[in-house]
């Protein structure tokens, strides 16, 4: 095209008005040009470029009607500058599509997300010892991939983002997807969803770097970055009614023991709540504890690290506990091997041909939802209807802060980060520092009657 294309004066409306009917070109680069076709009722713009995948053939695409009156932007009519800009975008996208197709099946957001969901589902299934659907998979299917009708749940169409090729992904595509998310979606759920999508896209880039633009990671980063929160709107993670005193924790444990006895839990429910209260750990952590993690001689529990983050953590966190906690766990450790799961519960099955249930063996706690029904009984019996199980974790963290433990130690004991502690528990940190500062206050003014010698002005 570079040697044979004959360019024409089409850059201004005045120049185009002098041309007879026909087609005229202006080069964009060596293999592409913007064309102007003049007819009886006006002119139109289109782009044409060489199709390298098919020899010397050319491809073309319409751009829009030309503004042949003047060179000012007008609704619906394009000046040469506008047509040139759109023509370059069309050619660039077409070349990206052709390059992506030549390298194999086009990598789309859908393909990246489906690969990620399959990996997460497989990982969670390995951990639980049975086939499960991961939380990440459920979120991404609902808000990106789409899903069919399930029971009372209506079918959900796929987001437009799902069909966008990774080679053509723009920051605006990600921002439009975020804007379309339901307003009633909780902030924490939305952030988990965004993190899942970010992980899926970054994973696809890592696996196919040679096929994708080097700028893709930056597009993902900026399109899915966390939104800044106004300091006036920022709220602590832990509300006041979730910070429990030692007396309130004791009431919950007393209620847990009573509910355990009345519900024939055989101590399983009570021991679970005791460990939650004593360690401040997450449900998913303590349910992975082994019998050997109870180290009575050292007066501590070894709590497995959470599976959050990218790894590089120590396997377990040592958490000091009192003799009362160790005594409560004795029935779960006596006569059992160190590699057995510490906290178990009875499993039941329905008696064939009956509405009755019978015990069908013991196994580990699996889901936090298993605690939901007995917890309602516990908190109602304790007279604290608003408290949630996670309140035991909040309380443990604040208890460490109020004891003036170093923030780094509080974070380490609870398997979290110092920035997270400072962000969500800053109020209680400030209270603790205020107490320390108050202890450093000394009297400055002399008492009445003390011998105070006034200094002359010249001696000041």
C-alpha cells in the first residue's frame, strides 16, 4: 500500500467540496488508510487495511458520515480528525484480534474466569475431601459468567465483560462492569468479588504472557483497584456491641455449656466456642487444629495459619491459653492420636422409613453455618441477642490492645497484619495510648506557699 496508494486532499471540508464523486484516501501507516467516499448526498468515512493473514487481501470497516460543511465537531457528523482517530482504533483492534486468533483460541475474560473457578473448586474440594463449589466460583458465576435458573433463584445472564478478549481489554471495560454491580451488594462481598476477578485475570496473563500485551497487568490493576473511602464515612470493622468484656465472654461460655448439655452435643459445641474465645482465631482455622496442637506443657494452642494471602506464612501460630481452657479440651485429647482432628461433632442420618434421626459417626466441623442455629440459642440464653461468633475474635484483638501488647504481637497472634489492626481497631489503639500518655503526666505548676522567686525583667 505504501508504494501504490495515491493520497488526496481530504483533511478539510473545503478541500473535499472540490472533489468529484469517488473514493479518496489518506494514509494512516504503511498498511492502512482512512478513506473518504463522496456521493451525491454527501460523503462517508471508512478504514481499509491489509489483511496479512490472507495474503494481499484488504479488510475495511465503516466509520461514519462526514461533516462536509465545516471542520467543527457536530453531532452525528465526523471531521477528518475525528474519523482519523476512530479509524486508527478500528485498525488497531482488528490487528490485535487477528494476532490473538493466529496464536490459537482467543483468550477471553470468560475463559480466564472459568479456568480460575475450576482451580478454586478443585482446591476447596481437596481440602474438604469431597466435591464442592468454591465461594469464589459462586460469586464469579453470578456476576461475570452468568448461570441458569436454580430452584427459586432466577437465571442470571452473563456480564458483557465475559466476552471481551484479554488482548482488547480496556480499563473502561472493568469500570463499566463495576458500575453495573447491584447497589445492594455488601461492600465486603463486592471487594471479594473484585479480588477474585483480579486473580483470574492476572493468572491468565501469567500463563499466556507471550500472547498478551505487556500493559494488561496495569489495566487490571487500575480498573479493579480498591476505591478510596472518605475518612468521614469510614467505620471500624468491630462495632462497640461486639467488644465483649471478660465477664460477657464468661456468660457466653456458660450458656454454651448449658446448650451443649441440653442438645446432647457431648461437649463438642462447648469446646468449639471455648477455642474460638481463647484464641480469637477464625472458624476455618480452629476446625483444622489437630490433637497435637494442644501443648499442655507449654500452656498454649498451635493454631493453623489461615489460607488467606499468597503464602509464605508459618504453619501455625502459638497462642498462650490458661489451664481452664486446657482442662476443657482434655476429653478431646485423651486417648487420641496427635494427627487426629481436635474438634469433631456427631453426624446424623435419617432412619429409613421414619422421620427420626440416628447418629452415623463423628467427623470434623465443616462449615461456619453449622454453628448458626446453636449460636442463636447460646446468645439468647446469655442475654446478648446481637453478638455474633466473630465478636469473640474482635474481643480477643481489643483485649490484647488494651493490655498494651505491641500491635505487631497482637497481629501475629491473630494471623493478620499490622495495617489491618490499625485500620479497623484504631479507636482502641488510641484509647490505650491515651492511658500510657496519661501515666506520663507530671505536675508542672508549683503548689501555693512554695518559695517562688520572681525574676526581674532584665534577668529573663
